[in-house]
């Protein structure tokens, strides 16, 4: 997540993490998050916590930006 933040900040772009979906029972939640850079969705991922979902989405976005 920090690698994505650093790479985006060097070119003065905005990064947002949006919670798309939250599902499952209270003891086994699953969160889906998308990462938006300057209004475009660059990654979407799930995780067992919001933080994990954000990190997974950031990883996906970072890989797309590196291509």
C-alpha cells in the first residue's frame, strides 16, 4: 500500500480507497475494496479486514501501474 502511495504522490495524483461490499457473518467478514487514482479504478480486491482488502487492492493497482 505504501509503494502505491509513494508512486502516485510523485506525480501529484489522488488516491482513494472505497469500500464496495461487506459480507459474511460477524465472525468471518469479507470486505471488498477498490482503489481509485484520479477518478479511475486501478484495482479491486477482497480481504478478511478492511486493511487487508485495501492492501490487496493497492498491490493490484501497483502491478497495473508498473506494466
